[in-house]
């Protein structure tokens, strides 16, 4: 494996992490600028877009890169051309079909989502679906040549442009006193322009690369059918893991909003309440991005180890991935739970929905494990089982939302989210254990969870003696920052004392291992 490929893969991992962080954090300033109602409309509509986008795009880059890589090994330029052209046709077809459906039926979809407030947003964001699938083809093409930089740079460019335009549009439209549904639609423009900027960058890079494939044979309908089947067979299972959070968030968009309407809330009230719920979802996404991105480099190793029938190696990688997620997910979830009140004030300007945010914060623990374990199942060549489990979880969430939201409002939705991700994680772990037996609960789990609980208690204890409602946002922000530092020190010391990680294990982790190695050399 070349150094160029390794560096490119590392760059792609970092870029993916950065783009996901940007894609989660921007909701905080959006809420500050436009308010909870706009955040609520955005949070209701966005899962619809993400679900359709995931179905249209997810898996295409990986499928194309695999097929092109195989064709390059055979030095078959015609096959490279066939893969590229077929993928481009598929992308155009899927993108245009998705756009037509979303744009044409925006009114009906908005009704399903609980109100007409979503119509304009659905129409605007649907334009992105014309661009994004075609953009994915170029990313897959470059990855097939082991060139990761264009994908990495395009991801970051897309998110920077998207987030910047979202915030600028929100600021401008609020200043113009536009209605909330218009503001929400306006910020959706950022997604389309961000995707277009990324596509233009990739197209220019492609043109300059000199890698445009040629062919000695004419492209035909039979060629399209053959390669379309190969691409779809590879890409469809990959959608499963990517759909996990998007699908469950879509269930929330439909069921929570409708149940809130069913108990007598107006459309404006539903959007406002969902905005409060969206605060908690934003925090969960930030925590999950951190936890899942850190273990990202470990997942592909599982497929490779299984392909070589290295069962013990597969077991070792699986246990390491779970252990590293315990290391990061426990403190993230407990920390958010302990500091949920000052975090709410510091980031979202007031204390609305404290209890709901607290429950959602704790659910970040199981959300992180759900994302991880779904990915591991795919690595274990169990995409169909992963799909069934995700559908079971979605069905459970529908039932729980209908029952609990009617009885307890937003708190019912938060509890439903927590229970659903606990069940999803449990089913995934059960299926993983059936495939490759491994130790689900080990001593280090108690070290990480115990250290996190102590850290959380220290962070939360002072709040029992003060009234946070009397604080300013700055006071709350300084308290949160200070307690994060204190909590990190406590957590780190308790892990060292409890021997949660050995030096050898730390050196084997992505990124962290290099830092540990440098420190040891410097000693």
C-alpha cells in the first residue's frame, strides 16, 4: 500500500470528520439568528431530503471506486469507461427522478410532515438532488484511482459553502422580516449551492487530471444494463448503514409533528416545539459525529480480515472498535446530560426544553453505538440483517412516538428516541455476536462508564446550589468550558488509574497512536 494512498485515506477521514462537524454545529447559530420555529421547520424537512439523498447517492462512490480499481488491475480502459458512463447515467436518472418526486409532491409531503410550513423548504432543497448524485460519481472515480484529495477537498468545500450561505440567508431574511416558512426555505438554498460548488471543483479537477477514460468499443444499452446491475448490487447494501439515523429522523419528522398537531397545537406551535426538540438532536449529532468518526478507519479492516478468513483478527478489530466507542461515547453522553441546562442557555439563548434535551443527550451514547454496530455488520457481510434491524427500529419508533408523544409531548419523543436506539444497538450486538463471537461486556466498559459517571457528577454538582436562570449566556458558556476541562482531567485520570487503556492499545489507535508514539520517543 503506497504512502500516497495512506496519506490520502487519512486526509479523507479528517475531511469527512470536519464536514460532518460543520454539518451539525451550524444549527446552533441558525437557531440563534432565526429562532426555534425556523430550526423546527428545518429539522422536520431535512431528514426527508437526507433520506432521499442517501438512497440516491449512498454507496455510489464506494461501488464505483471498487469497480474502477478492479478494472485498473486488469488494465482494461474500456471497463473503466463503462463504469464511469454507466454511473453517470444512473446518477442523472436517480437525481432527476428524486427531484421530480420531491418538487412535484411538495404540498402532499408537507401535509404528511404536519403542516404547510414545510412546502417551500421541500421545493427548494429538492434541487440539490439533481446535483449530488452526479457529484458522487466524480468522487468515486478519483477514489478508484487511489486519489483521495479531490473527495476530501470537495466535501469540506461543500460544507463551508453550504453553512456560510445558510447563515447569510437566515440573517438577511430575518432582517427583511420574512415569514418563518420563507426563512426556512431560504436557508435550504445553501445545500444546493454547496453541492454545485463541490461538483464544479470536481469537474475542473477531473478535466485537468488527464484521467478521462477512453475505450475501443462503442457504449451500448446492453453495456449499461450489465454495469448498472454491478453498481447497484454493490451500492444498495451500503445505503443501509447510511440510512440508520436519516430514517429514524424521518420517522420523527412525520410522527412527532403529526402527534403534536393531533393534541391541538397549531402549525406555528408544532414548528416551535420541534425546534426545541431540534436543539437536542443537534447536540446528539455533534456527539455522534465525534464518536463515529474516530473509529471510522477501523471498520474497513473487518471486511478485509473476513475475506482472508482471519476470524481471530476480525474479533480483535470488532472488540477494539467497540472499546474505542465506549471510550468516547460515554463521556460525551454523560457530559451532555450533566451540563444540559447551562449548554441550553449558552448555545440556544434560553432554558426551553431542558428535560427533553437531557434525555436526548443521554441517548447519544446508544446512537453512537447504533451507527458503529450497523457499520460493523456491513463489514461482516451482513447488510441484509442490518437492514432488517433498522426497519424493526423504525417500526418501533413509529409505535412509541404515536403512544408517547400524545401522552407526554416532546418528552415522549425523547424517551422514544432513547428506547429505540437501545433496542437497535442491542439487536446489532446480538447479530454481530452470532456472526463472530466476541466479548460484549469487558472490564474496560465499567472503567469508562464509571469514570464518566464520576465526571458527570462533578460537572453537575455545583448546579444544585445555583439558579442557572439567573445567569447570562456568557456565564453559562464559561461554566460549560470550565467544566469540560475539569471533566476531561478527571476522566483521563480515572481511566489511567483504572487501566482502561494500555500504552500498546493507544499506539494502535488511529491518530492517537502517533501522538503517544511521539511522546514516548521524546521521553
